[in-house]
């Protein structure tokens, strides 16, 4: 029961973080420049992490959620709106 509950909590965090990423990118770029590739990689990474959490009992729920949160931030940094802002700041 503990293993299933931990996996469900990680799955809920993955869904919420992915939805937040999608909403933020849609608000920033609209439908014309939406980063579909990054969204797809975020979904695949979440599925991979849920599978790892289900397979290995010693992985803590907080570790899995933290890893996915950092992965989401990393994905967000490499989208066009953020890159454009960094270009403006640097030049």
C-alpha cells in the first residue's frame, strides 16, 4: 500500500508540474510558438520517473518529486521565450 501511495503522489506531482509548464508556456507564447517538443519530453520524463519509482522501493517520494521539479525548470529554461529574454539581457 505504501509503494502504491508513493507512486500515486509522484504521478500527481508530475501531472501538476506538466500542466503548470503547459499553461505558463501557452500564456507566454500562445499557440503559434508553443514548445511541443519540450512538452513531449517532459511527459516522457515524467512517465520514466514514475516507472522508476514503481520499480525501486528505496526511492523516496520527495526525491522523485524534486527531481521532476528540477527537470521541469530545466525544460523551461530551454524554450524560445526564455532564450529571447536571455539574449536581450546579454546584449
